């Protein structure tokens, strides 16, 4: 299987990303914190045909819930809320964080 390429370097973004991908996830995910809120960045495969859902955007940011604490975070997507960002373009992702 082809290795996932993120399309960006972590220092391109103004937040610190922490891997949150589990073996059951269909795409890579990273959590980050802004102020007191947690968010998830989902990164789909660069080739839409290799995504579980070809209609999924390459990059998406969703609200997240920390069911742990700050010392040992347990970050999960808050599926009760819509994504706050979606794009195919890495430039738009980088601009979102600017």
C-alpha cells in the first residue's frame, strides 16, 4: 500500500499536532489545542480513489472532546458538530491556521 503523504510539514502550521490515529481509523488524524478547546485534523489519502469515501475532503478539521485530562488526553471527535474546515488544498489548510 502506498504511504500517506501529509502534503505539509508540521512547522507550516501554527499549532502543535499530536498523532491520534488508531488502527481502526480510515485516515490519519492529529489533535491540537487552541485555548481550552481540542480539535482533530483528519488527513485523507492524496488519491481520492484510495480513500474509503472518494467524496471525503483531503483535509478536514472537526471539534473534539477530551475524555481524559491534560496530563493524559483521550481525544475523540465530537460527532454532534459539523466539521469547521474542509479542503482538498494544503494551501487552504495552511491559510486556515494563519
